[in-house]
C-alpha cells in the first residue's frame, strides 16, 4: 500500500485535469498503470530543467542557487512527498510543459501544481516555493509561491480523509473514465465466461445512458473533425498559428501528408 504523494493531492480535490481520485486509489493500491509519454519525458528531462533553473536563478539574483537535491518527507500516516529539489529558503518543483498547455501558465500558476507546492511547503516547513517550468522547448517560466496555511489545511484534511475512507479500507472511489479505472478492470476481469444473463435494473439504466452518450459522442466527433478541417483550411500554407489557447501546427509528416496538431 503506497502513500499519497504531492502530485496526487489536486486529483483528490477534483482539480487535476490529467488525473482523478480513482487514479490515486489505483496507484496507492498497487494497480499497474502505464506511464504516458509526457510523464516519461518529464522524468527524462528533469536534469536539463534543473540546469535551466540554475541559469534563471543566477540571472535573476546574481548568485548560484544552493540546492540540496531531491528530498523526501513523510507526513502523518498517509502522505509521502518527494520534492524535486530544496533550498534553505524554498521548495523547488520542476515541470515540463507542452506547447499546447503553455496558455495555462499565465499570471497565476496552474491550480494542480500550486496545490502540489502548497502540500510540499506544509510537510517540509519551508514556506516559500519556486515552481519552474520548461514551456515546450522555447522558454521558461517561474512562479514564486508563498505558503497558504488555510489552503494547506484543506489539502491535508482531504488527503487524510481519502486515505482513511478509500486506501485503508480498500474501498474504491466511484468508477470513472481514468486510466486507473481501466487498469483495475483489466486486472479484475481479464477473461469472460460464456454465460449471457439478463441485465439487472442498474445495468439497464447504465446501458441506456451508454447508448445515449455514444450517440452524443458520435455527433461530437463529427463536429470535432469538421472544426479541425476548417482550422487546417484557414492555416493554409502556413506552418501553424499561435492562439491564446496554444500553438497549432499544420506540418508535413515523414510520409508527406500534413497533420494538424
């Protein structure tokens, strides 16, 4: 049984677009999930991002940052935080950010990463943090965050309650769309029997909802492809466009065809 980490706290709060509370439950209970390419790249690129942080810090403050290195903290019986780096005065957290997500790094930091830093500041007792991101391969951005005791208390309460309600008892959160849910289903039901049975009342309701949503999804997919083609048509011969929602490219692949990304 694995403890809850800082990168999971926003998911428990329902504030992480990439991760759900079911993902957190599956991780803590030891269900294997494949790491996505962005996650793997983030781990791979971390030493480079650290070098960029050192350069940024030297340029901004005129001295080398005094970094301790990776540091782990355990908090109560439910939390284990692994900090990317630490200074005497600041927690340091590194992120690699895709160009598509660059627009989220505005005046305020992304909420999920801010919550992660708040928990790290709480468990370490160091009440300032640098959240440093490599944006695509083009630029860097750094936020300096201050400790928010009220928010940290909410995060601790939510994490502790989730641990006692779902991890210690092995009671799953509601089934959802997450990769964690899919991983658990694969492990629980790897094979089917030859038995075809009548549906229960609950299964009838779920089947009806499934059919309705499938029809909606098919229509949404058609609209998505139409808008995608319209955007490509408007980009025309250009390599791409920069928008407030991110950068969209319309480049040729190795096969010679152009793909909108």
